[in-house]
């Protein structure tokens, strides 16, 4: 019977470790083979501290967690800047380093002799002396931790993580604090794994370098992959089964003890390969947020207790979606956000903010913006790539609440301009002012929070997420710790409102990878609108849409602008743009060649010249 | 006309998923002819070339290469004499110019044939001759474009589809390039279908031009005059006729 | 004479083995961009195949040939049956690990886990050669010669032959290669086969050097990958050189560091290179 309890305790430890990795690998999409390193840190911290009588069990857990947290931050740092594959190799190297350190650092870890005599878990004088009591405690802990991680995955934070997993650039463009989310998730995952390691050390009473190795790390990865990436309960169940396997085999088959080990590994290997070939996302799919449409509809009509009916579009002042923190605090929130963003701006992230540049003072968010000030002022922007001038001295102004179109052929510089205004590309010269505040060197994330949000030509939707979830990620506050641990109803309301307006409600619970191209474009716009941005940069909105979809889109653009937002539509499809916008800009070969009303611009000879090519030159060879 | 057209399409339709991108496109290019394919952006010009080259499935219609029908299932069209130079002048950046050309001629059976083809390509683009050992990744934009065309020429195609060959080039270089391919088409009898944005430049070398708009052939211009653009072109390109596009 | 020259000599020996393993890995990695993690299993399978044949009196030449064939078959099987069907590179990585696990544990199942020694066929020639006071093991000379010959010959083929240009074309731009009519699938089968055979040679030399054991595959493979990544992006001979250099460095590091820190050193070097200069020492940073 003791044997069963022993099994139970070990399984509980595996469950905790697997669930911790699930957050990192399944939910956040970080493919890492270093999770067992945190187990080792936790295990050795407990082993060393308790056998040398430096501290008791509980403080040793905290030490382990602390060290793991530091390591986690070091490992989280390159996640956003390294390609996923190189990161995996690097994590592999880290894992091996930790294992070999535990062998070589003999003064600390006793090397390959290991550390015997680790005392049992004791909390405040009460010691778990029997296997049964340990097992029960561990199992309860496992359940609690699993519940905790499940809650995190379902919360707004979890949705933001999953969005980031699908597209970091899109998350940045929506103003999500990608660095903070990455660090936070990594530390949490490491802490839980460290705890699992400490529990293991206390339970078995002995630790040596062969316990937490690369094979362990791979096993954990396998548990996440087989169980079902992202699905906490499936991973927990899967890890339970997998950790029971080596112990069940001898009962079922007449294999001798010496070959049970290798036979089990062969079995693991075969199962893993089969799983990867047949069900690459795991046995059980990730759970999406599913809200019944009538609940969503209901949320639209229910009156709110503190600020009246929430309408994102329409209502002159509330152009910015109210986040749960409240409008009054919006300025503080954005200032803090911009500060954090300026730290993240110095991180080796993909946007081009040069190291050492100070971020601009955070643009404050007055609820009523000054309507006489232009929304955007671009001055003498230039950008050069090697010998190619992508932008030459571009200057223009966007007035508030006006729809402006930007036309130009391929290679005219539209994408470069869009990248610079949204913060994804650093200009060589020139400056940008948003409602009078200089934002030239502000990171794209901070810029998005200040009110400049862009869409992408390739859409960059969060593919594995539903339509509703995609739009939810856009809502301000989603992904920020301040928003608490759940999913506020106000967030759902904001998202539902937009779905309603774009006639996407019927697709709310459908994964976006399964919906039509036209609807996907609308989802991309809805996601951007959810941010409540004051300046919306829309990249190629009309290509590939049917006329009816174009009408729907134009209607919502008009609606957005009538409530105070400013719109810049960038497209190379002149026909659609000229008939819709109030104001038109035309670019050619990196320069702005015309500006004015659509009628004036399209009859400008310079524009016609640009479209049809210059006169054949008289010059000779 | 006893010779079949080098390239002929009749009633070609193509779709991307549920979206119809080409509607009943018909065109022909004869041996030794250089025909321009122009139109506003998003009209479907690249899609049309890709469909002819076999990278986009035709959902309906007929396609013939030198009289030989090409069905949706005909793969390896380069072996039948169809050359396709996509936009952007992509090259094997790690390999030298000579090696790039060698790969262009990968399907040729003997080393002698490869060398002969290579010599011919160098005669068409002498600039490449001086850059044989140079890594393709270090070439200028114009040189890379020539290399891309040269790679296609290694297999001595009968039909050459070119997607915006002059994009990114300075006006003078663009003129030279278009002149070169014009002479190539005349001297070697290659049928060429060239998508271009620089109307005046392409009109000065093309014998005919098809205007594509919203996936349909909106017009055909015989002997296009670079100095006198047809008036309705402005409307097609810039949509200055005003009003919302009619429901399609 | 001092410790360093001796370390250098043993470094050359280790470098030759790692260089071969790195080269073999690079042969399949750059063209396919897939991490052939089952390589470790192939290495173990190769060494055990050779050993189990020669220990029963079969001549080393036949042993070598059979081992080469077995390794090639295993490598190609991994690609054709598993890797080729997976779309996600993470899945390929994991499946490779699983395959290694299966191979090495199946061997452990069959042969037990006790390490064994393998006698090289030239053992009768004696152990060392004296050159100017320095004792050079014959094994090291053999290792160096084989490394230079094998890596050299295949490199020449890659840089001169038509097939070699095609391999480099696929490494550079797989889509463009496909459009040019190159049959990537056939090409990949060839590189996986050749790469596995090179690995087999390295495995046999390693077996002469330090014996065999079923769990022996991971560390050499990781050092080899380490060397390859350090050596250079999309550079096959760079990979070989990187592996060789790493072997020398590892042995030289013993001058100051205790042997237990060797693994750590190697991986610290990798982490640094990967983070600081991802295109490797010899690689070119060319526009993709």
C-alpha cells in the first residue's frame, strides 16, 4: 500500500512540473527544453539548505523559487528577440549546463555522489513522516496548482499570452506589454517547477545529478505535447498517465526489472512519435473562451452601474474604451505604462529603438482631446536602407476626425511610412508628433497605448484564437496585471459591441483560421478598434473584399471617425480609396508627390505621371 | 495563321478559396511578340501570370502552350518551355552568379549544354559575364534582376512571363532592361508577356497591351503609343469616374 | 615537455571525431533546416553495429560497409517516415529526440548497458609514435587523416559537382530551388544518407577512442551541433572546422579547468555564439 502512496506523491510532482511547463510552452508558445533546470534548482536548494541545517524546508522553497525566478528572467530576456528554433537550442544548452554544473560544482552539490539524508517536508514544526501524509499533501498541492494555472489560462492574461504566442508584432501593435507578460509568465512557470523540485527532494530524501536531466526535460515537453498544448487539465491528466507508465508496465508484462527501464523509454518514444505524426496539437485541443451569444447580447443591454451604457463608437468623449481602472486613472495608467514601455524599449526587442535612447515623455490621455490640434504631424521623415532611399523628406499633417488615404505603387514607400509612424521602424531623420507630443522614438507598444494603432497587410490575426478572443486582446487592460485575475465583463462588453457592429457575432466562438478572408479582415479591423485608438492606421483594408464587405467596412470607418478618431487608409488600390476618403496623399519613389482632395489629386499631372511612368527620356546611352 | 500562338488563354478563371480573382481572361501571345500586361494594382496581373505558370490552379478555361493544352494538373511547366520570372529578382544569395545559372540549367542533361546556355545568357546580359564568381547576394538590384531572367533563359524557354522586371530600378536602367528583353524576344522568337507599372516604358517596346482590371480584361491596345495614352486608362487606374464600385 | 603539447595532440584526435560528427550533421541540417535529433541514436546504432560484427570475428572492412549501410538506412528512414510528414520544426526536433530514445533504449534492451571496448584493426601496429619527444597515439593520426579525407572529399563534391550545387541551392532558398525544377525530396534523401554515413565513421572512431555504451549518443551529438553552429551558417566545411576547433578547445581547457567542467565550457561557448553571432564564426551574413 505504501507503494501506491509513493506513486501518488511522485505523480503529483510530475503533474505540478508538467502544468508549469504548459503555461510556458502551451499557452505562451515558448519551446524550451530547460524546464527541468528549475526542478534542479528547487531540488538542490532544498537539499543543500536543509541537510546543512541552514534553513528549514519552507524557507528553502523560497530560496529555490528566488533563484529560479532570476534564472527565469535571464531566460525570458531573449525570447522575443531570438527565433523560436535558436531559442530552443539555447535552452537545450542551458539545461545541459545546469546538469553538468550539478556534477562539477562538487563543493556545493557533492557532485555525482549526490546529497543523501534530505529531511522530510516540515511546515512549522509539523513533519510529514509517513508516505501517506506526504502523498496526500502533495496531491492536494498538485490540484491547487493546477486549478491556479487553469484560472490564469482562462483569464485576460491567458488570452493575451495566447495572442502573443500567435503574433508578437500584432500584440505590440495593440499596445500589449509583451515584455512584462513574457517575464511574468516565465517567472510563474519557473516558480512552480522549482517547488516541484523541492517537493521531490524532500520526498525521496536523496538527490544527485542523474535525477533532473535532459531526458526529464524532454519528458515534460512530451507530457505537454501529448496531453494537449495549452489545455491545463489534459496536460495534468496526461502527465499522470505517463508517470504511472513505468510502474504499471511490470504489472502487465513479464519484463524483468533491468529491461523495464529501457522498454519504457522505447514506449515513450513510440507514443511521442505517433502523437506528433497523428495529433500534433495533442490529444485534447486547447480550450477557447466560449461565450454563448445570448450572454454576449445580454451584456450589451445590461446597464452598467458606474458609467452608463458602454458604447465604444458614438459618444463624443469616450473614444478610448474605458478600462476597468476607470477614466480618471487613465492618465496615470498610461504614464506608468509608458514608463514600463520605455524600459522595454531598451530591451533587445524587434522594434528598432536604438539602445540608450530616452523615450519621450509619456503622452497623457486627456479624455477630451484638443480638437484644434492636428492628430498627426509628420516632419521631414527620411529612411534609407543601404543605398536605397525608401523615404525622402516626407512631411504632412493629419487633421483630427478626418479620413485620409495614402496611395502609391509598390515600392513607393507606403509600408515604410506606416512602419515608422507606428513605431516598428526607426527613421534616419525627421520627427513625428501625435496631438502635439513628440513620439519619434517611442516604442510601438507605448505608441499603441498612446493611441496610434495599426493593422497589418498580412492581417497577423491570432490564428488559434476565436473571433471573440481576437477582439478581446485588443481591449486596453487585457494583459495588464492591474486588470486582476479574471476576465472583466466590461472587456467582454467592449468586444461584443464591436462584433455586433461588424456583423461578426455569428462567428464569435469560431477560430479565425476557419473563417472567410473577408471576415478575417473585418476581425483585424475590429481588433484594432477595440483599443479605442485615436489614430488608426489601416493597411490595405480593401484588397480581397467583396463590394458588400467593403461597404460594411466603410460604414464602420465612418462611424469611428464621427466619434472623434482619425483614420489613415493605406492602399495601392486607387479605385476603392479615392471614392471613400476625405483627403488624399500620393507617394512615389519615397516622396510625397501630391496632397489634397481626391478630385484635385487624381487630376494632378504629376500623379498621372507617377502611375503611368515618366516620359521616355530623350537622353542617349 | 497556321502557327498556333506560343501562348493562348481562353476564358481563364481562377480563385483563392471563395474569392474569384480571375474572370474569363482570354489572351494570346505569338512567337517573338512582346505583349504588355498592365492595370491598376490588385487587378490580378500577378495572379494571371502565376496561373499561367502553374502556381495558381485554374478553376475553368483553356490554356495552351504552343498548341499543347495545359490542364490544372500539368506540373513542371518549365520543362515544357514556360519560363516565369517572379517579381523581386530573387536569387540563390549564397551561390555565385555562375552557380545560379548552373542551377537554372539544372534540368539540362549535359555539361556541354549548360555551358552553351550559359554562354548565350552572358551574350544577352554581358554584365553578368563579368560577375561570374561573385556571390549573388552582393549584386545590385538591377544585376539580380538580370540574373533572375538569365536563370530562366538557361532552359531556352519558348514563353517568358515577367512580373514587373523594372521595379526598383532607376529609369535609365529600366529602359536598358526593357530594350534588352525586347531584342531578346525579336531575335530568339521568345513570346513574352510582361507585367509593368511604367506604362510609357513598356508601351515603347510592346506590340500589344492587355489592360486588366478587377480580374477581367478591360481592354486590348494595338501598337500602344507611349506618348499618347488612351483617355479611359485614367479612369481604370485611378477610379476617377467616381462613385462606389458597382456590385460584382 | 609540458602538458600543453599532449593536450594539443589529444585535442586533435577529439577534434577530428567531433569535426566528422559536425560535418555529418550539417549535411542534413542546412539543406533541410530540420534538426535531425535522431542523429544521436544513429551514432549509437552505428557503433553497436560495428562492434557486434567485429567482435564475432568479421573483418573490419565488412563491418564498416555494413555499418555504413545500416546508418544510411536509419537516417533516411527518420527523414522519410517521420520528419518529412511533420510541418512544425519543433515537432521535428521532438520526434528526433523520441527516435533517439527508441534507438538507444532498444540497443540497451538488447545489449545491456555495460560499456565495451572496441579494438581498432591497426592495434597490432603499436600504440604510439614518437616524434621529437612527443608521444602521438597512432589512433590520433588515423583520426586526423580520416577526418581530412572524408570531410575534404565530400566538401569538394559539394562545391564542384552539379549535385553539390543543387544541395547548396536548396540550403540557400528551398522554394526557388523547387521552382527551378530541383527535386528536393530526392536531394534530401541523399544528404540524410551521406550525413548518416559520415556520422557512422565518426561513431566508429569514437568507439576506438573511448568504447561504446548505449547512452553515449547525446553528448557527442551535442558537441557536434555545438561545433557546427559555431562554425558557420550554411557552411558545411565551416561546420567541420567548427567541430574540429571545439575538440581542440575542449582538450586544451583541461589545462586549467577540471575535466568535469568540459561539458559546461562547451555549452557556454554555444550559448554565447548563438546569442552574439548567430551566423557562426565562418558564416556569412547574407540577405535571406
